């Protein structure tokens, strides 16, 4: 995420704190797709993710009230959604622990598909992600969709920072190769 977008998210959260309804639309445009991915990643079912996603926006004033300007607003709302998703998962399934899996791109609602990637690109990314190991998928999703750093990912996955860094680099290389191959096939097909 670009620095300017992070600043806009911080400003939106502060505006929401001051009950500016227009800022909710701005925040949803800037971070809605990431929050949707987080909900889907943890809950696994589209219906459960949609319920949580809607609940998040219904509670946005309370969420914004917990934010202070000197924090990273994007990380803050991603963490709020992550915590809510894990709690909802535990509530639905009656489990005490949560096992991290990876996102199935086919479950992403069409309204977000159009905002994030066109259909061909989405399918190419989905195919590229399938070439990754489960651990590489999780690392890339935490890095790309939740904007988490190597240290945060290592802590969450209970791995060393060097292992996470190495697996991230390997995953990036696999994704580049697969996506380059896809582009080459399209142009020569």
C-alpha cells in the first residue's frame, strides 16, 4: 500500500471519529477489498465473511473511536478485522484455536473482483498461487493482503524471521515466473 493511501486511511478514520459519513465511503474504497480478504481468509465461507464484513461497517464509529492518529490506520483496521474474524470463527465452530489456511480466490464476490483484478488476471493470480506451498501462500497473503511485515508474520506463524524471509523470496520468484509465463502464453497464443 502506498504511503499516500495510508495517510488517507488515517485521515478517514479521524473523520469517522468526528462522525463524517463521507469518510466511511472513502475508507471502504481504500481498504474494503483487504478487509474482505481477511474475513474470507479466516471464516472460509462467503456467507460468514459477508456477515462479518457488514458488521464491521456497522460498527465503524466504535472502531474509529479506538484509533489514534499516530498509529498506522491500515494496520489497525486489518488487526480489528482479523481479531473479529478469529472470534467469529471460534463462535461459529465452538473451537478454542484457529488454524490458518489460504484464501480460495474463487470465493471473492464479483463486486470486489472488478475492483481488484479483471477476470483473466484474477485467474492467472489464482493459478500462480496454486503453485506455492501452503506456507508460502499464507506468507504471501499476510504480506500482500494484510500488509504485515516479516517479523509479524514470523511471530504469527511461529517461524524464524530468516525462514519467513527466505520463503517469501521463493514465493515471489514462483509468482513472477508463473505470471510471466501466463503473459507470454497470452501474447503468443
